[in-house]
C-alpha cells in the first residue's frame, strides 16, 4: 500500500519528511495567505469615523515555497503562488523539506500563513 501523509501548519516554517523507502514521491501544497491592506490592523483602520484613514490598496502575499531533497533544491515557487506540486525520486532515509519564506513583513505575522502539505508515495 502506498504511503500518503498530510499535515497543516501555520506561519513561515519548515516541514520535514523522511522517505521510508526508495520510491517516487509527490509533494503537493496549498498556501492560504490574506491580502493585506496597509495601515489596517486586524481590528479595523482606527482613526474613527470621518477621518479618511483606511489604508491603501491590498498587497498580495509574497510567500515562496522551496522543496528540497536533502540539501538540494528541487523546486522554488514564484512569490505569491498559492500552491505547488512536485515529483521527487528519493532513497530510503532521504529528507524532503518544504520551506516557506517571505520578504513581506505582513506574511511574517503570527498565523498569517497556513500551508497544507500532502506527500504520496508511488509512480509520478
């Protein structure tokens, strides 16, 4: 029976998986990130009614996903991509890593980013 493992984590983190056997693996991920409105807190614009403050245009997330096999980069997403799918051939004991990073300060806020990863073993 082919292995299927999944998990969800929040924040800009790293997800590690050790290949249990020599085989092909598919790594799929979905990234959920808010569109940020500059000058707005989680509780509104502040400033009160009629002040004309309300932030600017929405800023898209700049999250980048990197998939590595041991220390070799196998895939790098474009900034702001909301998902990815990568096929990797691994040997038993190899480490597959999914690393999320961003240069946008709003993406670095606690729980701003959520990522669901699914890893399945078998033919690509």
